[in-house]
C-alpha cells in the first residue's frame, strides 16, 4: 500500500477537481460526475410512460398493495445497484452479484433452518464472509492485475456452484416451524403509519443537511454555487415524493421495512460519494487512474474499499431477495447483476468510469423494477421477461455510448 494520499481536500459536496494530466496526456480537464440534464428528463419521461401503460392495461398496478410490493422489489434491485455504482464509478464491473445474492441468502437460510442459528447471528456471519470475499476479489483486481470482468465472471460460476452445494439443490425455508425471525421480517414487517412519517422525515433531514453543508463548504472555498431557488425546488420535490410514498404505503400496511433499509442505504452511499474523501477518490480513479496515481491517491485501497462495500450490499441484497421469496432455491439471484448494471447505466453512470449519482441509480432501479413488476402482473411468460431485460440493457448501453460521443471531456 502507498502512504497517506497527499492531495488537496475539496469542499464537501463538490465534484472532484481536475487531476494533473499524465505525461503526454495533454492538459487535464474536469469531468462531470453527475447525470446530464437530458438523461434526467428522459428517465422521468420513461418512468411516467411505463407507469401510465401498466396503469391502463392492468389497473391493479397502481393499487396501494401492488405499489407496496413494488417498493420491496425496488429495494432489492436498488441496494445491489448502489453497490454496482461504486464499482462502475472506479472503472470496473461486477458480474458475480446475482450468484452472490443466491449464495449468501442460501447460507443464511441453511444456518437458520438446519443448524439452529439465530437469524441475527446467521446474517452477521454471512455478511462478514461476503465482505471478505469481495475484498479478496478487489485485491486480485488491484495486485494481480486480473480484469474485474474476468475475476467476477469466475465468481459468478463459483458462487453459483457453491450455492447449489450449500442447499443441496433443494428448497430451504428461512423460518423454522413457520415462526417469524429477523430474516423473514425484512420483507414482511411494515412500519406503523406514524413511524413511516418519522422515517421519511429522517431521510429528508439527512438529504437536506448534506445539501446545506455541501453548499456552505463550497461557499467557503469561493466555488460556484447552485442557485438557492433551484436547491429549494429540488429539496421540495424530494420531500413531496417521500410524503406521497408514505401516504400510498399507509393505505395498505405501511412502509415496508425493506424500503426503510433502502432509504438508509441510499443516504449512506450518497454521503459517501459526495461528502467524503473516499468518494472523491472513487471518481478520480474512474476518471483517470494514471493521473490519480500521480496525485498520490492510493488506487488499490480505493478499489478494494469499493469491492468491500459491494460485498456488504450483496449480502444485504441476498437477505432481502431470499426473505421476499420465503425460501432459498437454485434460482434466487438469477440475472440480478444485469438488472443492477442496467439500472446504473439508465441512471447516467458511465461504463468507462468516473460518473454516476445515487439519484440516477434510484431512478434506473425504479424503471427496472417497474418493468418486471408490470410484466408479472400481465402474466408475461419468462421468455418474454428475459427478452425485455436484455433489450433494456442493450438500449441503456447504447444510450451511454451515444451520449458519450457528444459529451465534452
């Protein structure tokens, strides 16, 4: 490992400054790390059209019960997509998360149902192992120079085989005797109405506080500021969306616990990316790794850190996915890595690294979850679901390539 990075600390909430150019690379240019305005408008339009279509052809799509189920499904996709965002920002990819979801969900189910572990202990053990495994994969990428595509493809196959071995190709329940436990409650417990409003208020307070702190820090460094009215409008829209979400969920059984976990995860990843040195280093490494090294950034530590967070979120996604189905089976986690990649690219993350936002990923995840939920309501065959997911992924990558041609820097 290299020593403590010696770089200028930027204000909280600021985009990473341009790094020195590598020898022969020409003058350094600042890259935008956010979502282009055109992409943001297209995401909102696409989501509105999807909801309008399914709302017309299947009126139950907009029912409180189905929207509550959609919130649980979104939580699974979005948690994994937020982890994938970190990997993509630093210029890598992870194809193993779907198999990892199945493996660590299966390990947890087996520990609970066959070995008598308390749910909390089983989840803690699985989480620790997942973080360690992903740190090892990150170390192989950094120190052995194995492309992330290859090592995570190998992980996909290894984890899939281990998953089947752990559950012996059987269906493993997550509860013993039908009694609820900490794992099953992840997707079956709902916040009481009042607590749902409190949770929404806490998420909003976190978002607002982060925005205000970032603005003050930028002012102290005499950096360009976002217009106050634009900031207020953005926070107002976020507050309204949170309020509407809670109101709709309370018409059924309340805000799902999994949605509250997603809110906490998204807030934590947002703060990590926008208000910490580690987050700025992620963008710097993905934007220009050679220049990041010249600037004194410990690239290896940054990449391994991103993989460690990915491992944590894979374990959490495994708990949510397995709890939602009620069992661990050989199909748990299938193709979730592609949904996560598609959500990131739809949300504006660049597969070349150096760009992506939490807000964009949440929108992309909602688009993917809405599509799959609507297709399920329409009783669309599995074959057509595969075709749809593949088409959406291809379209998302095509959009990224097209927009990159017209993007400065």
